[in-house]
């Protein structure tokens, strides 16, 4: 499997788990903060996976 596909899938899975954590727990609790941090990580991994396949001329 291509590296960018792994990054996109992993980022999506982390983002879904993070959003569930943020939705299920009270704002400011430890698990809510973990969910928020994981959401940022998931978005970063998704972005890295997408931008790794773009050609330099597009940027």
C-alpha cells in the first residue's frame, strides 16, 4: 500500500476517535483534552498524506 494512503487512513481513524472522545466527555476533562490533542494530530497526518502527493508545481 502506498505511503500516502496509509497516512490518510491513519489520520482519518485518529480523527474519528478524537472527535468521539471530545464529544463524549465534559469540556476541560482529561479525556476531552486528549481527544482535542488527537484531533490536531489526526488533521496533521491527513494534511501530510495529502500534500505528500501534490506536485511541486501545484504548490
